[in-house]
C-alpha cells in the first residue's frame, strides 16, 4: 500500500516536471521568473523525495535512487539559487540548473522504460547537455553583451 502511494506520487510529480520543465526554462531564457520556476522546482523536489522513499522500501535493489535523487535535486536547487541571487548572468545559470534536472528526469524515464540498455543512460545526457549548453551559452553571451553596453553607457 505505502509503495503504491509513493510510486503514484513519484509518477505524478515526474509528469508535472516533464510538463513544467520546458515552460520554466523558456521563461527563464526571457529573464522572467514566477510560479512556473517554483512549480518546476517543487515537482523535481517531489520526484527526488519519492525516489528516496521508494529506495527506503527496497534498499538492497534501489539504493542508487538516493544518489541519483540527490544529484538531480542539486541541479534544480542550483537553478533556484541563481534566480534568487539576481546577479548578472543569473538566467543562464538558472537555465543550466533547471536543464540539468530536466535531463535527469528524461534519463530516469529512459532507464525505467529500457531496462538494461546502457544507451538509456547515455543518450539523454549527451543530447540534453549539448542542447542545453548551446542554449545557455548563447544566453550568457547575450547577457554579457548587455552588461558591456550598460557599463559603456
């Protein structure tokens, strides 16, 4: 019974994370914050907490969930910390943090959907990192140019 409840929360939070992730990242790319960033951060947090709960119910088989959950949440926390800092370049750092958490969500989906396939671990990480770095890198260059223009004026 408890396993079913935790698993249902895990799946629901994962679905919300997959839905909110791109929306929150798109808002951040425009320099906007708001409820989407908070909702995404919360959904990733719930996915990670429920993963730890599932691992606690079957530690011999799922102990590694704790490590993956901690790493995944660290990305989302990095994104929120960047938003709260408000320092120059915050939006690119927030996009990288949230994007890293999003890659982790898709990696988990791939690993569960394709058990025993090493590419399930590699493909989302490699493809997601390349796309994320191109996107965040272009944001960082735009932000740097804006700061340069502001200081030159």
